[in-house]
């Protein structure tokens, strides 16, 4: 995927920051295909410090791409509970 494709997917997924990321990226860099993930696309696309939004904004966006350990644990527990409920209903 290109950086632009990553950002367009993020926009389609409801990420409010995606338009700003596209605006901040040099047009030639939008076609770069070396970013294998959204986080890599974001960190490769432009300089956070010189962007209109500033580095704190983009660092928060970047950190938001990774669910916290607690959120991950909650999701795992919910999946286990759903599976147990399915097993119970199958009996």
C-alpha cells in the first residue's frame, strides 16, 4: 500500500486526523510504497514538529494506533466469554 492508501483507509475507518496527514505529506511521498503499516506510513510521511498541528498532536495520534495493554486484555476476555456463551448454548 502507498502512504496515501494507508491514510485513505484510515479516513474511511473514521480517523479524523487522516485529512491533515494527507495535507502534510509531500505529493511525491504519498505514492511511497515502503510503509507496510499505518504507523509506519504516519512516521514516514512528514515531520511532526514542522506540521501545523505540532508534534504533540501527532505523537498522540501515533500512540492511539496501538491499543493499550488493558484494552487488549479486555478484548481477549470478551472473546473468551463469547466463546463460552456459544458453548453453553450449543449444549
